[in-house]
């Protein structure tokens, strides 16, 4: 039982997966923020073009 507990504590595979998940989560937050900003800017541009065509 002691060997099993020692092996469990020394195993770092789960820590690596958590690190990758945190990096992926951070990147996805940045992507959502950038796309949201570009969408707002693009919406304003289309509204401006639409009013100038009328």
C-alpha cells in the first residue's frame, strides 16, 4: 500500500495535463476577447457604410 501511495504522489502526468488545460483556457480567452473587439469594430464599419449608401 505504501508503494502505491508513493507512486501516486510522484506521478506528474496529471499536473502536466492541468498545465496544458490552463494554457489552452488562457489562449481561448484571448481569442474570444480579440474576436469580440473586431466584431464590434466591424459592425460599426458596416453601419457607417450602410448609412452612407442610403
